[in-house]
C-alpha cells in the first residue's frame, strides 16, 4: 500500500473529483473524495480529505493498492490542482 499526505491551508475548495472525472479510471467521487481503478484492475487509488484538530489542520490523503502509472498520474494531478489554490503545499511520503 502506498500513501502520501498533502498538507495546505485549503482556504479555497478544490474539486479534485472534477479534475479526474473524465479519466477512464474514474469510478466515483465528489469534491476531495475520488475512487479510481486502472482499466486492467491491477491498481486502485483513493483520494480523501482528512479532517483533524484545529492545531493540526486537514490534509489530502492519496493511497494506492500498488505502485503504478495511475498513482503517479493522480499524485501529479492532485498536487497541480491544489497548487492552483495555495502557495504552500507540504507533501509527505508515508510509505
């Protein structure tokens, strides 16, 4: 399992599902929540906004069942989309 966390201040909402809705791998999603699966079903990727305490702040979590091209595409698209609404992103590789 792969996992990346992206921290920001999220002052402007970003519709990550809309960013990927036209992809053939898109299964479902709205807002910050997105579920995708490769067309050959060998790779699944999930995106979610994780709310935390006021002191810690929220983060976007991207997880994948296996390394692959879909995970790389999602990570790139999410990072690019979030950067359009923030001048400060912190990306943490969790696994």
